[in-house]
């Protein structure tokens, strides 16, 4: 990974549940501290050893990132005894990131540019690390309708700008779910943006149904097997070959190819029924 995030740790001993590991992480939930000029370290200290019935994984201020709960463990940041407005995101499958906030003369909370920038760096890094897509970076508000983070709930444009920062800035690698059309098949694959190049996972090509990803133990070389094969078919005692796939043990063949193999059969894909005629 290109970016080197400096993460300081001051882990809480009480405000978390043991988690199952980082494989649990599907969402990143953004919060604000609702304080005025607090620091990331100060927050971790507040949650350190007294039971607060709350916590988050990370706190970000203008200068530093401090971690309060390990990524593999479950922080108490978006749970509710009330109604959930998000169908999937819960404490158990998310990371909580708190941005330290300021208040203006009218008591309205805001984030400084520096805090937003550092938080964006952290979230980009976490997205890449745990393969969290941009649509799975959400606000506390999106989970429970709490006015959190207020600067991103009351100003939807500011939230949009923050999300834009997650996909456009930085020199770290980014992973985002993208629709591809591969050999005529529409599939969603992870698109990895790194050093201004696009990458995909080799294994994702299997989703097209056209390839199988192989691995040669001897040579330690990955490989691709093109599944579209010549399937021999005996027609009137004569063996012909038709392009086809073996899907879950069943052969499927290209219709046009099949008609050609039958000889002087024509196929018509015009509107209405597919017509096969001699
Ligand atoms: Zn919150």
C-alpha cells in the first residue's frame, strides 16, 4: 500500500466487545465528537478505562489519528435500542471513525479542513485495507437517524465532498466496486486504482463464467483457463464441434454454432420468437 498512515494507539480496556477478526469489516461509519476543539488523544483517554457505554475505533483531529479499539474488535459506535434505518450496518460489521469537531459562535458544530483531510486519508486507507467500497462508507445518521456527524447531516453537500475526497485524492490504492462488461457479460468487480492504473483481481474473472482461475503449485504460477470450449456433438453419426460451456456439470452450447453444426439451419433473432428454420 502506497500510503503510510501514522496511527497512534491508546486502546480502551473496557469499551468494546471481542470481535471475530477483521474479516467482519464491511462498513465504515463516520461520526463527530460534538465537542469544541477536542483532541483525538483526549477522546481515547476519555474512553480508556471507564465504562462509557460507547466507543469508536478511531479519533481524528487536525494533526493526529488515535486508535481506541482494535479493528478486529467491536466498538460501540452505531448501536441503538431504537430503530435501525440501515438494513445491514451494525457495530459488529463496521469500523467507527470519529472526527473531532469545533463550534462556531452560534454553537453550530463544524469540522476544520485539516481534520476532514486527515479523516479522508484514514478512511481511504481503511477502505483499501479492508476492501470496503465507497457506498459502504456511511454516516451514523444513515444507521440510526441520529444527527451525527452533524456537519455532514445538516450539510449534505459537505458529506458529498468528503466522499469525493475518498475516491479522488491520495496516492494510496483505492478499491471500488465497478460494473464491467466482460466478453458480453455484465459483472461487478472490484476495481483497484493504484498509481493511476486500473487493476482487477484475477479471481474475479471467474464471475464471468468464461474463465477458471488456476494455480500451478510446481511453478507457483497463476493461470487462466478459458472455459468456452469445443464440445463434440455427434449429429447423424458425424462428430461436429460446437462452442460451449460446462456450467455446473451441464453443457450449454451456442445456439448459432449449434445450428451451423446441424447444417443448413438458420436462426433468426428478430423481435418475437427466436426462429430456427431449415
Ligand atoms: Zn455518531
